[in-house]
C-alpha cells in the first residue's frame, strides 16, 4: 500500500480576522474565484470599490484570485472595519492553504493586525480630544 506524499489542501480552511469592532470568519477552498460575504456577492455587500480592492489585496499579491472560493461571515463594526477584518482573515487562510505564501504575504504587510481602535470620550470634553472653547472672562 503506497502513501501519497503530495501535499493535499483540506476541503475547507477556516481563519479569523479582526479590525476595530468587526470580526470575520473565512472559509477558503480550492475553486474558481467565487466570493460570498454573509450570503451576498462582494459587490453587493461592500458597495465601494475601494473596500473591495482592500479585501482582495492578499489574493492579488499571491495571484490566487481565480484559484480559491471564499465564504465569509462578518459581524460588528462598519463596512470599512469589516473589509479590514476580511483582508486579515483571507491572508491567514491563504497561509494555511499553502505555507509557502507566508513570506510574500508578510512582505506585503497583510499579516499585521491593525490594532487602531476608536479612542474613548473623556468627561468634561465634547469628544475624545476636542475641548470646549476656553474663556478667560
């Protein structure tokens, strides 16, 4: 009985990404480039071309746009944060799909978590950093 020594990608690979208050769970499998976000197409869900490009950057960097199918479940935050969360989740899933892609994704900065969040509002101020107008008299 011979063993198959070729590496086989699992049927579905899962990964998680976070950005601001958004959390994304991505399922990635070999396919022909279909992308579904919360059951809708990427154009219908993200609406703006800039956000679609942002989410697609890891796939374009490793030229896997037409070789994998992606199913994403996103919740929390706004669509900008959700696009950032999807970008990180897709990059992490691609590494599990093919570990040799890690160097290229790391060089492009797709594996770095963007930890910026909204600064909290402080008491005695109208916003986080804005101050009420000062009056000497």
